[in-house]
C-alpha cells in the first residue's frame, strides 16, 4: 500500500480548520484517509494506532481512531478518520472532510484499479493535486508507517501555524 498525504490549509476541506488545541492544551490534528475499498486504509490506521494488522478484510464505513505522536518535544493528538472506499458511500464520504488538517490518499500497488484511481501514478498524482509530499509505506510489512504519520503531522502543524499568523494579520481592519 502506498500513501500520499497533503496538508490541507484551514478551510480548504470545507471547514474552518482543525482544532488548534485539545481540552488538555495539546495540539490536535485531524487526518482523513481516503482510497478505494480494500486498498489498506483500515490496516494502515490499525497498525499505526493499535499496533495490530487485521488478518481478515472487514469493510469499514466510518471509523475514528485516536492516538498521539511526539513532534519535537510536543505531544500531538491525532484524530484519524477511516472512510469507506466503496462507491456506495461517495455521497457520505465528504461529511468527514470538515475541519480536516491532512488527507492521506492511499492505494494498493498490487491492485491496478486502485492504483489507477489515484489520478495518475504516485508522485505525478501528488503534483497534480498539489500535495505536500509523497511517501510509500506498507501496513502489512510495517514499513515506513511511523514516518508517514510524523511527516503528515509536521505538515499539518506547519499549515495550522501559518493560518494562525495570517488570521492575526487580518484581525483588525479599519476601513
């Protein structure tokens, strides 16, 4: 399975941006994972959040996993949203996009249809959708999973900080 992720600037995904801090004062990042049904979205999230690879395929409609990650010396809460990849849920899927900070786009390299459905191939798809970064990982082999979430979180935090600065600059306009 491969994952490409792009930091979504606040408001770009139909919302006002992810919450800056959880009630505990920790930063919070909302990540939504999308891709065809059966491409490994749930497996990726389960391996990362729970440390276990699901041996049997069980389609998910919408699931949320919460975990945390340390970036620098700061603990960040990750809210990971697993979306349904089946076409039957095309109209419901956008409901999970509101206030999203990062979208992970996943596909299965062993499934040509899944691979083709991610616009073009790999890095070309990232350029086409203006994604911040292209990363490959394997949930089954547990390869590069930590790095995907670390990079995605770092990009999200950077975008959130930039949006906050821009908002402060426009805070008081006199006309």
